[in-house]
C-alpha cells in the first residue's frame, strides 16, 4: 500500500518558511544567503520563492557560502575635523546639541 505523500508531485519551489522546514536551516540564515546572492530566489507577486533545485545545489555545496569566504576588509577612514560636534552612537551619528 502506498502512502498519500508518495502520490503527490514534488514541489518545484518553496516559500522561505517551507525551505526552513525542508532544509533544517534557520529563517534568518536563508534570508541572508538570498541577500548576499549565494542562494538564488525569485519573487512572484508578493512571495519570495526558492526553487527546489537551487536549494538542493546550495545544500550540496555547489554554491559557496559567502560567510565562509573572507572578504577583503576596507581600512577604517580617519575621522576628519569637519565632523566636530558629532557624537557617534552605534551606526547612527547624532548631531551634538548645545
């Protein structure tokens, strides 16, 4: 006797939440890989879809994970005198109020 899952056709594309379940990877990790281009995706309407073949290629290691590749780091720029009166606040710089 065959189970109903064997009779269903395989999905051609996964939504992000489905790709998370199918792969066991985290949601944020998949979004980061889509953003850096190491995992291909398509947007159809309002949905972001990952094609099944692209997910399998990514999981098999055919596509290099960008976080494993060391990118050359830019030298930090020296702070100029024109920024006097600006207090750095994390990544956001707020003007100094007097």
